[in-house]
C-alpha cells in the first residue's frame, strides 16, 4: 500500500518590537562580512547568518515552556471566559522571553527569570541550545523547525558585541535596514513567510515596522507530523459548543491506550511519529475548559509525572477536524501575570544600546490544522452511537463539547495549546494530494513503499525546490515535501529518490487526476 502523506500543519510566528525615543545616534557603517541579500529581497542587509547548534547538551525538559504553558497564562492568552476557538505556541513565546532575558539587564532581567521559573541567564542559554536542537528535526514522516532573527535600523548605533552575542546564543539571523520603509517591511515579511511556509501569510501582511522602531526580535516555527495510521473521518456530527450546536466533521481512533484523570476532567494522548503527542483534555459534563486550567496538573500528565488511571483502557476517541488561526498581543497577557520593567522602563535594554527602549507589544499569530492524516485528532460521528451496541469495557472519549488540547514532545515540552469551544464546519473543498510526489523533466513521480535498487553512487540530479504540502509541484526538480534530495533514474517509468539516507522508488504517474482528493467531499 502506498504511503498516505497529508498530515497536520501547525505554524506560529511571533515578533516583538523594541521602541525608543527621539535623539538616536547615527549607526556606524559596518563591514560586510556576509553576502548581502539577493535583489529579490532588496530592502535589508543580512549582517550575520544564524549558526547551527553543535551538541544538544543536557536533555531538554518541559520546564522551558512551563510558565507559558501553565494554567494562568493559558487562561489569559486563550481567553477561556469567552466563546471562540483559539490557539497559541508556548515554545515560541518561551524562546522570545529567553531572548528578552538576554537582551535586558539588572532588575528587568531578574523579573523575567522569576516569571519564567528559570534559574539564571547561563541556565537559559544552556536550555536554548537544547531546545533549538530539539525543535529542528526532519524525517520522512514530519518536520519541526524554529528560526530566530534580530532586525536593526541602519541609522542607529548599537553595542555590536552584545548584538553578535545575542545572535550567536539564539542561532539568530541579524539584519539591518530602514525602519518604516516598504522595502524593509517586504524583506521582513518574506523572512517570516519563508520560515512558516506561507501558512500565516494573511497575518504576516500586517507585520510592518514603524519609522521610530529601534529593534525587533522575531521567532518563527513550523510543525508538521503524521499519525502512525490514518484516522477515520466521520461526517456531520453535532458539537455542542458555548454558542449552540453545530454540525462538524469528526476524527475517530479506536485503540487501547492510557487514560488519565484530573480533578474535573479526563485526558488521553494520541501519538504522532517522531515522539510527539497530541493531548486531549475533556472536562466532565458539568465543568468547563477553565476547570482544566485551575492548576498545572495537566502539564505533569504531559511530562509523564502522573500515572494513568488505566494503563490499557479500550478507547474510542473522537474529536472535530479543525483549522484555527489566532492573532493576539501576548504582552497584555504576560503583563497581567506579573509586573515587568521591560514593558514601561525605557532603560531596561542598555545591554543593546545607549538609547532608551521598552517592549511595546509581542504580536503572536498561530495556526493549527488537524485532519485524518496528521496531528492529534480522531474522527468521530455522534450518529454512530444511535442505537449502537456499546461494550461495557470500552471507554468513550467523545469531544462533542468544549475541550482543551496541547501538543508536546516526548519530554513534555509544550509546542502548542488551544481550546475548542464552538463547532466550525470546515467548508474546505480544495483539491489536495495525499502522497509525496516529485516533478522531474516534466514528469510526475509518486513515492511507493519500496526501497529502490540504486545502480551507481552518482546522482542524476537534486530536488531544488519545495512547494506547499498537498499541492502539485510547478517547477522541474521540485517536490511537495522538501528540497535537497538527490535522485537517480532507474528506468523509463521509475525514479529513485534519497530521503534521510534511504533510496525510495518513485513511480511515474500517467493520469495525475488519480492523485487528487477533495478534503470535504460529501459522501454519496
């Protein structure tokens, strides 16, 4: 059977701006130690390219994201008291707070350390190295990545040694340009879109620098993982949300798995490939999502610190298929948790410049898509229960009412958290492609499950461009799953492509219409 490919895609982009007052010093012209940007990205100069982490260092733990993923912060950022579906990224916000910790000094730095539960700046830097390595991994079944950047103005002087240190410790690209110019804005937006693979393009359009802005720090992440097996998709089920009942499509998984119990909720974890887990927290019928976030017990469940109520429960798990995008100013939620000088003290960032600066906002945008091919979801149809036989030893975990969800890695570090409080019928009729495909010399080849027989060690070419997952590649030497892969002709109808050190057989497709499907086509 050929491998099915469409999976979950989760993306987050965040940018914070540091603002100043009049009286800036002129920026001394720097030597060009790196290649400038290409003409297509004119408007800014790349001063230094991000480095790569060496050894991972100590094992990363969920402690890095604990403050941003904890119940108090989640309530603020998800606005659980209001109807609506929202999502945010604790790991992206935690990385941003780590950068601000290093950029600040004195009392301002100590306040951030206390809020985040971090011991010291040295400890933060060690954690960042491990987190960055853990968050940048790619396999045949999925990909996660994180990128940071520092945006400077070209008419300001900075403490260049500190800027270089910040870029090095956080594996950040550093750029310089004219703040408030259309060219620098376009350059900035292009970087964000490249890091998030255009999944937040509508939100990125709003990310413009103001003429008086001094510095911006950016962190962007991309996440895509597959389920080990395709989930069942059950159409037209009721979801009883805070604003009424809605017909939605459900995902379903029937299996034996651990079942966890909180004070007023139950929880299950659905595994992805590569160690990631999609967690579902379903409040008991008389309780709400806010009751899950009363304490941080749910974080302990994701970190493996709490034993399950039943280690081998026979489960039927169902929850809606969804696509949620959220934009917010995270600074407001963070400020409501603790007073931080960085939001109103213009002298908090003297490590970076002699000028006066403060954090005016932390713009945060996140999108999460969950379907039957990837993420943490289970298709379910409420209609299946009507008059059906229900075995007494089977636990039904039916998310047909508001619930809380999270994605964490094997160490409990939280990448995404969200709530679903009302049903949203997905009307997406976009035609997509399930399988990994490549386009070479005008022909389309689809991946099979067979390992190719490579005749020689010399490649005939390389996949140089990557299109959007689910789309047909446009250019020759391109694919819908990534770039950089070597290929070799096997015969007239077969191509061998090297993926993660293994050569896979790709078969030429004569009728490309067989590759497409409609994501929400009604069942006949």
